[in-house]
């Protein structure tokens, strides 16, 4: 136990060990059974202990099963007690009105409480990865009902980076539900502090998250525990907010730079494509259009023969360096996207055929499997003008895109 009542005053064990004269008085009072348990429902006699192996502490003279403070003290391991004492000494040295082991809630002791001039308080709850979601929710609700702000401080290793989706619940809870969406972690030696904060801004291009700028990993800043301060009635590392905003500005600059680079490349591709398309215009295109129109007229008046060529595709080719015609090429196509372009190609839209070739050349395995499935469906369908034309077009697209199936 870290505290006791002596002459109706709260005494902290770590303060006693720092003064020989005070320790002498406390030891005499302990021998006279003048030290009392601070729990108002217990008030049993306790004794003072301090040696070379164990730090200064108090203990019940007789075991008390009804003492909330004794149960609370036994639930705190050596790391929690060390961090608690370090934080108490730090904020006390800064002049804050800080108290240790205060019973703000029924049957529950708060590790540290900082009071402000306007009567408000902030409760500092210390915990490790073992703290459960049920405990956090239960205690947080009781603080809320009493209009007391609670700040959960985690004691853990701070050397490794933290991923919001792959960490303990006590950490995720602070990152997602604390007022500032941040997290304070103190190392086991109570020397250094890591503060994390989630970035809630969206980093998008064409209404899609832009990676790696847009990610859910929080910002991290590490400093000595002496840099902890109180800002707007909350605990934080000195200068953390400015560093966090500077980090966000760098992400925004990275996004703008990346988008600008994409747009420049896109314009270059469009310019190159337009110049190549312009070079193919002329008598050759006119003759091809005339020939296609003639085929349409013949198809309407004559029975279709499967061995006849419904649509000449040999001249619809595209260099290997050819990329997308518009922004849709930057994103994955689904079945409906392929169906739309195939329908346009069957209606003898040359641009649609070229878009299919370009897409199939650079698509991934999932997109390729969609196209192959559509080809298989066309081959198994009853043979008519449109289905055969569709088959010829898809086979030509796969050949030009150098996709061997």
C-alpha cells in the first residue's frame, strides 16, 4: 500500500523514504498503531515497512477482506506502482494539485487525480495489456456519470511501432474513443513516454483513398517522462500537437506532389495517343468505315454464315507502351466495365477495342479471369452474328495484349 492516514492526514510512502526525520516519526507511529488504512469503509490499523530489498510501503496489520484499498493495492504490479510514483513526483514538482490513490468511484481507487482551480478533475488510470474491455467500459461510464474526465495511460514497451488494427484493446480504446484520439504509453522503467495520435483527415484522389499517404497507423513521438505536461486539462508531451500538425502537412504535400505527377503522366499519355490516332486518319479509315457499313447492310438481308469474317480486326492494333485512354484505366474493372466496352466493340467502336487491348495488357489476374469467363460464355452461347463477333474481338484482344490462355 502506498498511502496511509496519520493524524487525519494522508501520508505517501515514497515521501517518507526521502526524509530520515519523517521516517523516524512514521516508524514510531507505526509501532504505536497510529497509522490507519485510508479506505473510509476499512480504517483498520496498518504498519509501515521499508528495507533494502523492498521500497517503502504500508500493509494491514491483520488481513482485511472488506478493504477496497487493500484489494486495489494487490492488483497493482511493480510497474504500475513505479509509474504512479514517478508521475506523482513529476506533476507535484510542477505545482499541480495531484493526489495518489483517491476513491472517486464506489469500490474503486483512482491511481492519480489532478484537480484544477475551477473544481474540475482529471483521473489518470494506469493499466497494462491485461486490462479488459469490460473493465474500461465499466470504469469510464462511472467517471462519465460523475462528470470526471478520465485518461487511460498504458505501461508497455514503446520501442516498436504501433498499428491501430494490431494492438491491445486498451490502446485501441484510447486511439478511437479518447477526446483527442491519442494514446499515452510509458515504458516499464518509467523513463520515457510515447504519445500516439490518429489522423482523421482523408487523403484521396478521384474519390479513392490514396496509399501510402492515406493509412490508419497513428503518428508517434517519443520523449522523456519529464516532458509530460498538462494542456487544456489533459496530459500530453510538450510540443506534441505542433509536431503532429507538421507531420500532417508533410502528408498533404506528399499527396499533392503525387497527384501532380500522375496528372502530368496522364496528359503525356493522352497527347501521345492522340498523335498516334491522328496519324491513322485519312483514306484508310474512310475505306474501313465504308466496308463496315456495307457488311452491316449485307448482314441484315442475308443469312449469316459462321465461317465468314463479321469484323476485320487486323488493323486494330496498339503498341505495347500504350496506356489508358481515360482515368478509368487506373482502377480495377469489374464485369460490368468489361461488358460495356465489349458491347461498344461489337458495335464496331474501334476505340473500345483499343481500350480493351490496353486494359487486358496491364490488368491483374482477377480482371483477366473476368474477361476469360465472358469469352467462355460467348463460345457456349448459340452462334449468331453478335456472339461470333464478340468471340473474334475477345480473341483478338487477348492476342494483341499478349495474354496466352
